[in-house]
């Protein structure tokens, strides 16, 4: 299966962001990608002291628009994340949505681990002030293919037990949309993505945000597609764009058979 990871420079301009996302999705589909993944907060990245225009219910116009995009192009499409409004919570969830080629919703994942940190060489973040943490795993087979996807978002990358739990539920393809900070990304992004792939003998698709989004908010970029041996199949340079790789399920099965560490777990 050919897959694509999109790298965006999302800003506070919602219409511009959506136009760029649609254009890059179309480019990827035109080059034969069967699964296309957008990064975290693909629709809006701006000041966090107000409710963003991308904050909508799951049944709102944002998801509905991209369900139609997935249907028209006949592709699996990961909406990296958006602020999902619900009737029962005052704060939105940071929600990732996996769409099927018929435009159907295959899985939704609400980010569990919230980014509350004080970086010595960067700004402070308090994601929990504006986002409600999720509590449930998201694993879904991709219809018509041998793949089973497990969903995570950005800061989740630092919690290997989440990825092990996804693998234990059958995931062999890990989807990790992110907006990793420049400060942490330079030293940690690549090594952590590769580690999660190696530990779980799974492919990882990690679309990313890049560049300056708004005052005080800058992302590292370098979107990645990594194979189960930890080999980098594709990495984005600085700037917006799309990276591609071919996933080989026979290779994955061979590696899991030859190095059966997932069967040797004791905890």
C-alpha cells in the first residue's frame, strides 16, 4: 500500500489552511497514495486563549467536508486532529479521525496525554487549560487491506505503553499526527518515532506541522514514515509538502516472525 504523510504550516487563517490541506491531499491521491495522513491541528493553529473556528462537533462541517473528499478520491484519510466539541464537556477534545474510501468514519481518537510543560529554552504550554483528555484507545482495520491502524497524537509519542496497548489490540500501522515543538523536536522527534516502530514491529506514519504558526508557536516538522525495523522510508525537509512510501505487509509479517519479541512479553 502506498501512503502519504502531509507536512503543513497551519496558521490562524482557517480558509487558507483548509485550501492547502485539500490541495496536498489531491496531490497525494494523484500520485497514487491510498492512505493520506494530515498533521495535528491541520485546520487551525492560533492563539489558545479563545475558542478556535475549527472547534466543532464530530458531525460538523469540517469532518463532513473531508468525508466527501475521502469518498471522491477513494482514499483512506487521517484528519490529524481538530478540537471536537461535545455536549457533555466544556472543553473540546483534541480528536483524530480516520476516514475510509467510502467517506465513512473508521475510528476516532481523543488525545490522552496533554502537553503541560515548561521548556527551559522555549515557551510554557498548558494544553489541559483548553483541551479535555481522552480515555479510550482507537484501533481499526482498514477495509479491503491486511492493515490494522492504531491512532495516537503528538505528545502521546512519549508514552510507549500506549503504543504497546495499540499493538496488543492488533495494530500493525501506527498513525501519529503531530505538531512537535522546535525545542523538543530537534533532539527527540526522530529517535522517539523510530523507537515506537522498533518496539512494536510496526510501521509508523507521522505527519507533522512545520514552521511559525503564530507568535510564540513554532513546530519542528520533519514528517516521517518509518518501517518496523526502524528504517526511515521517507522524511520531509523544511517547508510544506508530502512524503511517500510503500508499506509491505509481507515484510512486516516476516520481521515479526523472525524477531517475535511481541510474543515474548511478560508484562
